[in-house]
């Protein structure tokens, strides 16, 4: 019996020893992987720092003789800046070179010329003033939107400022576009208060054609007398949407989405 007990305990010890050896190997492999990953990260960080340093030195030297301006599009799928030609013309009046758009890395890595573009833009903004440059960018977008009002229905990171406030800039531009061909009924009674009466227009997107369609109206007509003209307003708004052929880009329709409503304000 003692002999069998001896064999049993010997077997248990060998099993435990085997488990310890296996665990030790796994720990060793894990540690080696962590060391390699850390080395790769440090080498990558060093490379990024070196490239960025070279970019910044080049930007400092170039800024002594020229001014450049770039717009950063957030990675990995930021919206395109729509008014490149308009901004190029606006910048050129002040001898600023339009460098275009650039997209950095979404994981903090280095992308070609990213630091150069960033520093050159900062130097230009420092020289002319942040507010001045921002105004040029906004004016270029406004100029583009007047000629291409469809962009006002697309969600775009560069246009967010146009939708702020109760009477947004986007709605103002759409109203200007609408009232170019709109005539009030002969007996319509105007109000002394601005933006008091309006129609909120609900929209939907035809997924096959990317064309915007009206799916409903919400009317806020303060003067009861003018409510008789609601059918007339709706007809003219439908004509505006259909005749202007508000067709969104395929990118906006698939990825960015659309504005689902806008407002028409009456006198």
C-alpha cells in the first residue's frame, strides 16, 4: 500500500511541475510580446516626432516668405470642405496661398505633411488674426451655398455654424432663394414683426434618386385672416422644392444624412 501511495504522490508532483512549466512558458511569451509592442510603440513615436520636427522647421522657413492656409478634415471620415474654389479666391486677395485640405491620423500617428500644414496654418492665423481667417472661410461657404443651395440640406461638419439660432443662416439663405420667385396673394396682410409667421417644412429623402421630397407642413400663421392662404403657401413651397431639384450627393445620402426640416418665414 505504501508503494502505491508513493506513486500517487509522485504523479501529483509531476503533474504540478508540468503545469508550472507550461504556465511559465506562457508568461514568458506574453512578456516577450509586451516588450516587442513597447519597442514598436517607442520607435513609432520617435519616427513621428522626427518627421513632425522636420515639418515644423520647413514651415518656419517657408513662413518667412509666404503665407499658406490649410483646412483640416477630421479622420477617418470627415466631411469634405465644399467651398475650395471660393476660399482660394478669397485668400488670394491677401496674398495667402490656399493649400487645400488635409486629414491626419485618427490614432495619433504621423501622416505626410500633417505637421507642416498645421504649423503653416497657425502662422497664417497668427499673422492675420484668427477671426479674420474664420470670416474668410465663412464667407466662402456662404458664396458657395448661394450658388449651390442643395448643400444646406446636407449634414457637413464645416457648415454647423450655419444652423445656430432660431432663425438660422441656413434658413435665411433658403428663404432668400424661395422668395426670388414668390409673390404674396393680393389680399395678404403683412405683420410689423419679423419672423412671426412661418411654415415648417418636413422632408424625406428618396433613397433611389437622392432627391428631397416634402412629407408634411406645420403652419404657424399668427393672423387668422392669412390662414386662408395656407394652401397657396404649400403649393408654392412644393414648387420650390421640386423645381429647384434638390438632389443630394451620393456621399451625403449614404453617410452624412440630411436636414429633415426647414422654415419659410412670412412678412
